[in-house]
């Protein structure tokens, strides 16, 4: 695989991570309004499960056949390993995931991750244009 192909593929995987993160952040804002409404507890819990699943989708892009190790190493300030571990726990030990942990990740870490992913996309896009 050429450098150009690797960067193009990485941009696609990073774009998916951004899409899932954006969806989570938007949904969480809408859910805050619902917390005060008469929505059933069951429906609210199902929506929480959806947030957890979307967080796992962010980590899915770190599969060994997706976002390159080169990019993960270059931008090592991103906790790639923790993101991947959440995905693994979600997909294999779902019953052990707490909604409080999911909320904490969304509130405390996801906005910063979103911004960092956007920065990486800009850097890689600039690098790609230099290579053409």
C-alpha cells in the first residue's frame, strides 16, 4: 500500500469515528431534555444502550484492518488502546458496562476526542495534498 492510499484509508476511518462521535454528542443533548419528560425508564435505558453501541463503533475503526498503526503511533496522545478496550468490552462483556461509565466517557472525554480527531483529519488532509 502506498503512503497516499494509507492516508486516504485512514481519513475514511477517522471520518467514521467523527460521524459516530457527533451522533453520540447530539443524541446525548437531546436525551438531556427527555430526562425531564415523561419518557419511560425502559425507553431511556434502551437509548443509553444505543449510546454505548455508538461508542463501541468509534472503537471498531481501530480494528487491525482499519486505522493504520502508523497513524495511531504518530498521534499517540489519543488513547487508542482505551478506545479499543471499550469496544471489546462492549461487544464481548456488554453486561459489565455501566451507564454511568458511558455517561462519563461522553461528558468527560468525547468532546476532546472529537476535536482531536478533527485536527488529525486536517493534518492528514494537508499531508495528502502535499503528496499529490
